[in-house]
């Protein structure tokens, strides 16, 4: 327990508000966590799984009305509505506090208040931040103990400082009509009520690590981004690091834990995961951009995760993991989800707690958004820099969307501001196979659309300002698209581990060791510079997925101009200038 007066004062306020029967401070010790797990099992909140097959692993189920993040109930509560921006929901702070405190008042009666001191990032790192979450849920305590660094050492580092983030979670009645996930960026405060689903109640994750942290970063010359962090070691033992931002269903987790093709492995190349979801970055003493993963675990989507799609992610779940809303195999006391293998259990319980026969049932055993919370140290390819307080230096930033047409396999931006432009126009294109319509765009700039804690126009401006701060030591910026389709609707690029071939070219460009062809949108590889050895692909196919189609991109500029209108006069001039420059280069192209 801390002696920090600002923390103790707030905890007293919370006790008075929610009136718990007991108060327990989480110290992060193995003994205390073991006791919490035993308690959660005794009350039925969690189910202990097969200790031999899944040691120290547990299953938890949420209510059917509480299975995912709820964007419509997520609010940025800043003093001026215009600071919230057109991509967020706004609520006036004082009205929000009153409503939320009224919902929370007395909600811990008969329950225990758990006080969680936690560090986002390695404890003591100059890039880390500290928070306190108050919760009435052991599930939250145990998940936060995986996803963040929790306990007494955090309080030692904080000392008497008032620089920490408040987080109040109240399960209440899990009432979807009174469910709110609210961020108060100007007050360093997060409040979540009437949910027990991880994405809404593990307040260190999107609430703190992106919505609050993006605002902190804007004001303090650093960046909080929805990005993986990946290290690539060459045969000489040199490691370069990249970050990457991808909307959902674009292969982000698979890239974060990529296994290179056999020919590269045999040559001595290695890939090391620093982070799969979030990156905090700031200028280091050497002038370069340095990054940490503020998280300590993986909160991954279970369905589709298997030994072929992502063996490293699956291996991460083999011990010390909490599974949420997956099926329970009663014969083995293990878990199962769609896509894990082709042998669904016949004697099982589905994610709602009902008997389930995977061989005959038409309903799914696991919820499509079912999750695993796994310690990052379990990952076979975790980087030896994962806990480094200094972080890692970033050579390249990669953006990517799902585009059936238009966007080539990879291209490099012309400069930093042009790279900000590339990130700002990120979008995924629907396909006939998925939606019955082709070419409809869903914009997700920098993959931050649901997670930016302030006006996205100001967010773009902050990116431009970071370029000025970093100067000629700024990372190079690239865009990738693994999803180009041929005339028959087949993927033209193999993806998965073969994406390493593109990463190789990206790093060579950063080192000045690869040529490129200048196009109106940026620099694309010469086809002969992408290594196709061992691939069932000829260079003519590669040329097709590197082509920059003038007509398609000209139409794209009109779509971008229309999209940019939502940001009004907050759109930085740098980006409108980049759009005009692209139009001019396309018009001049042959």
C-alpha cells in the first residue's frame, strides 16, 4: 500500500462513492494472485482447466449482452466539444461525472474493492506511465496482472508524484442501457460502468494506452499508436525494428509474430516480437524515435488462431492464460474455438454455458470475439528487448489496409509529411466475397479511428510536428497491401510468412541498399528486388501487384478529398498540400 497522498485521497473518495464491504490492495505477488485464482474458481467466476495440458489456465464467460467493445457507448469527455472531433462521441465532463457517479454509487455493496497499481511499460522506463484501477471484479484483477506490470514496485517508482491515471470500473448490473466507457483526457481519468468484458474494463488497454495516452503524447512530444513492434535480425546479428498499423482483419497479429520462410531461417534471419498491438514512441537521446510496448501480455482474438495461421500466438496460450467466451471440452477439460482445428469436441459446453456438440450443432462453440489473455513472455519469438526500459529504435513505420485493387503490394512515402498523408488515408476496401459490393472504403486513419482521444485533425497535425522534432532521423514510412486480387478474385500475394520478403526490401530501403521506382504515389520496388526464391510466383504476377494505376488513383484522390471534408478547418495544411501534390503528379504522369 502506498503513502502517496494523491492516491490515498482518491481511494477514499472511491470508497465513499461505491461503499465496498472490503478493500484489497493488489501487490502483484505470486501468493496473492494464486489466492485470487482459487477464490474466482470457488465462486464460479472462472473454471480451472487441465493442469497437465494447460497449466495455470482458466476459462471465464461474460454475459451474452457483454461480449465486445461498444463504440456507441464510448465517450471522450473534454471541456470543448470541438476538441473531441467528428470521429468520437462527446459528453460534457461535469454532466458525465454526475451521471457516472450516480450509476456507480453504492454499487460495491456486498463486494470487495480491489485497488490495482500498474505500470504501462517496463517499470521505471522513461517512456512508461502509471495508473491505478479500482474494480469489483477478480477477472479484471487477474487480467490486468497479465496485461500490465502490477504491484508494489509500481508504487515505489511513483513515489509522491501526482502524475498518474485514475481508473474506476464498476460492474454494476451489466446493464447495456447504462453501459458507458468514458475517458476524461484533461483530467487523466477513466470510468467504465456496467460492463465486465475485457476490452471495456481492462482500463490500461485501449482506454489508457491509446485514448488517454494519445492526448498525453500530443501535449508532451511523444506518440501513442495502435501499432505492432517487430525486430528483424539479419545473419550478421544486427537487429532493426519496425512498427506497423493495420485495421482489424488485415494481418496485424500474424505480422507481429511472423515466422520467415525456410530459406531465410536457414540463412540465419530471425524475427522477434516486441509488441502486437500498441506502441509508445518518443525521441531518444540519440535523436531517433524509440518505442516501447506499454503492455505486458496479449489480448488476442481466439477464433482463427491455430498452428498454421499463427503458431507463436497459439504457443503463447499454453500456460498462465485466461480464456474468455470459448468452448469447454468436457472430455479433456481444455478449450476449443472455431478454427483451432478440424476436430470440434462432441461433449462440450459452448461459450454461453450450454451443452454443445461440435459435430452436429449449427451454432458456434466460441463467440466470434472470444479472447485469450496470455503473458507475452510465453511467446516463443518474444524479443530480448521486451523489458528494456530504453525501448527499441525504430527504422520504419508501416501502414496497411485491405485493398482488392488500387494499392500496390508495397510503396515508400516521398518524405515524412507524405507518410503522414499515407497514414491518414488508410482504408480497407470491401470485396464481393465479403459483402456483395466491391470498392466501398472503410476509412481508419493510422488504425486509430476508435482510439484517438482528441480531434483527429489535431492528431494529424501532431504527426507532422513529430516529423519536425525528429528531422532527418525520422523513420521511413511505407504502405503495404497483402490483399490484391486477380480477375478471378484470388489473392495474388501468398501473405503470412512470405510477407518477410517485403520487410526485407523495406529495411534495405532504410539502409540505402535497395533501388526503387518513383511513381506519383511514392517509391515502389523494382520487381527484381523482391526475392521470389521458393515461391510459386513468377515475376510477371509480381509486376501486376506493384503497378500504380493512374485512373484508379485519380478516382482515389476525389474520394480522399471528400473524406477529408469531415475534419473541416482542423485538417492540417500539410495534408491538403500533399493531396494537391498527388493530384498534380497523377495529372503529369504518362
